[in-house]
C-alpha cells in the first residue's frame, strides 16, 4: 500500500509553461514553409474565333522573327526590310507609333524559332506601351 | 538624493511582460498561417520560363487560373495530365464554361519550345473561346537586359 500512495503524488496537471514554446515552434515552421506563389507574366487577349478585322496595310508594322532571333521589320506595304536585334524593337515602335497612333504590331514568328524570341519581342512591345499586338506564325 | 523620490514611486508599476497570453497569441498566428497556407496541387514540371522586363502581377483569384505547361519536348500538361495538342481546345472548353468565362490561361512554356507548338496552343484556346492568355515569365532586371 505504501508504494501505491507514493505513485499518486504525481501531479495531475498538464504542464502549461512550455505551451508557448510549442506553439511558437509550430508557428515558425509554418512561417518558413509557406510560399506565396504569385501569378505573373505578360497578359494578352487573343481574338475570338472568326473575329477578323480588315486592317489597312499602312497601319501595320510587320515584325518578323527569324529562327536565329533576328528581327525583320517591314512597314506596311513597303518592300523594304530592316533587320535589327530584338532589343531595338521598343525604340522602333515608339518612333513609329508617334507618327501613326493607329499602328498595329503584327508579330510573326517562324515555326522553328524558340518561344523565348517571341517573348522577348512581346516584352519590348509591352514595355513600349503597345496595346494592339497580333501574334501569328510566319508562313 | 531627495529629488529621486518621485522616480521611485513611478517604478512601482510591474516591469514583467505578461506572459500568460503568449500561448494564445502564438496559437492565433499559428491557426492563421495553417488556414492561409495552400499546398500546390500539381507536380512540379521541368520548365524554364523566359524572362521579361514588362512582367506584370496577375490579380486573378487562384481558382480562375488554369496552368498550361509546355515542356521542352513540346508535350502539353494540364493538371498533371498529358493533353494532345489537337485535343487542347476540347479539354479547356468545359473548364472555361464552368468558370463563368472568367478563366485565365497561364502558359508556362519552356523558353526553347519551337513557336509552332505555342501557335497551336493559341489556336486551340481560340477555338474554345478562352481568349485571356498570360505568358508566364520571370521578371528581368533592366540592368541585366541592357548589358546583353
């Protein structure tokens, strides 16, 4: 009987002093492992199917992307082709749009050209504030 | 020494930080983070997205976003499933209708994918009338860009 009495002396309370430590440990774990993944990118609105608008050639700036990443610029109907690097596209766009505010950028990419070349040109156009951009595949 | 009396009286206020509510505060924060944490549903894909200086943040809620992954070999994945390029429109259309036409496509394509694949994705999305597309890019610093 003496042995049983000794055992019953153990405190029946749950120790609460370390509660904050446990909670903070869990808190820090969740703080560290939480990743807020944000969505970002270059937004564009595709035309709806069958939505084709006739555009006068003089309002079109043709931007032809070659497989090697070089960019050919063709203004409307003029047969003259200017070959530039994509980093010059924003300068050209700003210059052209100041002369014709109705200008549309027709970006035509070669089927074999890597996707990043198209993104580079799109980036240049959007950086220059271009709103009217048409994306096509070069035939 | 006589002038110090006033200070002594003030210091009678308890200098202990009340620690009995510490656990409550910690648990409150803990529950907040547990609730706000969302785990990714999709498997990570081996896709290296291009960089762009004009990268914008999207304000679309997560439930109205559909990720389209295009791997370097040109295979297309949506929700961890391979979707053949010609069936993409048919796959996206019901999802788009269900979302009340608010679905935004986020195209996470590898930088080296040939443009013909991207073009086909665009045409398929147009056929499903899902016209809001975003090319997922990482923000490129202007300084780095000018050096190239």
